[in-house]
């Protein structure tokens, strides 16, 4: 099972052939990733399209507990030279907590453990 970061979800939406093998997987992500996706759709397609997507999304959302938040801030601090976003650090921390592979194409994660890196 995988934690889908925003990059991975976008590539699925774009029908990237490299992500084709993940099409039938349950998308597990966080509310922070939902916010990122909504923002991207809002900027590119407008509010009506973003609201329509939000109304119809069907993902499993993992809870961001205070412990997860603290651990993600610490992870980000340890990796400050990699310019990892807060959303990505929370996602990676959630993946570790729930024993999920972190699915991404973000270069900052390419050589980290517990990552399925797909461009």
C-alpha cells in the first residue's frame, strides 16, 4: 500500500503512463494534500472545476495528529538542505507511521528510505 503525495495524484490525473500501475490502488493521502490539489486546480482551471473535483474526490485521509506534526517538523529540520515542503514532510511522516510506501516523483525524496520514486 502507498501514501500518494500530491505529485503522484496529479500524475494519475494526467494519465502519466509511469503511474498507470497505480490506477487501481486506493488513494491514501492527507487533508494537506487535498488542500494542495484544490489550490492547483483552482489556479489552473478555476473555482467551479476545483469545487467539482473536491465534491467528488474519493480518497482515504489519514489523521494528522500532534505527534505526526512534531515528527514531520523534525524531519523537515533534519532535511532543511533539501527544501521539503510542510505538506510533503507530513505525508512522508504519515507514510512511515502507517507503514506505507511514500509514492512521489519529487526529487527531494529520490534517495530516502521507504520511497517509491516514479517520474
